C-alpha cells in the first residue's frame, strides 16, 4: 500500500472502513427529516473520503460489505480501539446489531489485538465514545445505555482509563456534539452540548457540522466541507485542515468521524 516507502520508524496508521450498502437510503433517522439519498453520489463521496485518509498516510482496511445493512457504512459505531484492545459495541438500534459480526471477524484477524465486547442488555454505539488521552468520555444517549457505560468502565478501568459519562439529549451521539483537537481541547456546538463544563478545555465552534473532526496527525484535521467557518477557525489555530464532501451521509445523521474506525 501507500506506506511501503515510508521509514520504519513511522507507526502504521490503520483505519477500518466499510463500503456503503445498496439500501443506504433506508438508514436510521432520529433527529432529521428523511431526504432522498443519491446512492451514486454517496459512493463517490465515500471513495473520496477513503482517498483523503490514504493521501494523509493512512492505510484503509475494508471490512466485508453488508449490502443489506443500510447503516453499515457508519462503521465507527461498531468497535472502538484503546491501544491494543478492541471493544466491540452493541449498537442501540436493533437494525444495526448485525453489523458487528463481520467487524468482529476483521478485528480478530488483526495481530496483537485483544477483543472485549459490550453485551446485552448493555448497548453502546462507538459514536458515543471520545478518547482524550487517558480520559474516555461516553455519551449517555438514545443509543448508549447505563449498562453499556458500566461494561465499558469495567473493561477500561483496569487498563488505566477514566470513563466519564456525559448526558447527550440534543443529538444522536456524543461525537455529533463534541470531538477533540490533538492538544486535547474539546470542540463543540453550544446548541448541542448538554454540559460543556464537563470538559476541562472547551472551545465552541460556529457550525453544527463543524463539531466533528478526525485527527489525522498532530497537526492535521479531517472535516466536513459543510463547515467552512469552523475550518477557518481551526486553521487559524495552526492546524492543517483537510475537507471532504460527505453531504449524502449527513442526510443520514452521519459525520466525518463515523465513516471510519481509527486503530489507535
Ligand atoms: C444511525 O442512525 O445509526 C445512522 N443513520 C447514522 C450513524 C452515525 N454515526 C455516528 O455519528 N457515529
């Protein structure tokens, strides 16, 4: 792949992705009105998203397609990595539970990764999990329940992480309300965040679509093209901002984070 000619010293950065299902337009909707999804455009946007990761030095690993599971492209919700531990999620939406099986197969094929899982009656979506150093913020949302949070705590506490639960009532997932910059500053939109004071350093951003950033490296962020004012704010703070158009996925309440799982 693209990393072949890089010096050994640079750690391999891997992201799991999953090609959009052919019934993508039947995905779950909680806060938005249904709008028609252009499948061809979505496929193109997904290709461009993957290409952006690759161009920034990431290797993308495709999990087997699930052509009948409409939300399977939002792979972030199915597994979360904490160093060499992968925690398989148990998605809060019944329609999404079957997504985990192929993701589990892919994760078990990865050398050196220990696998843990959230089990019923616990539910947890990966979109509710935000890592900031040794602190793991978990959204108590319509998808992630108290039992899911308890199980995550039990998995992570012995490994030295502090799990901080955060109420999420105004959006689908914690990470549709806040994400974090490489320096640990939490960014979010004032209208969406229930309790900004839970975060030691909180920076409000001007657009709802701007709350989601994927940290590509210490100085580079991946963002949706639908938040130009936030992109400007963040580049003014010294970051290089790469933008991708993910409009078709935004119609389904997806954001830039949920289209991949970063293995780290
Ligand atoms: C859902 O409702 O589950 C999907 N339509 C969207 C999931 C987006 N995931 C995320 O933000 N982590």
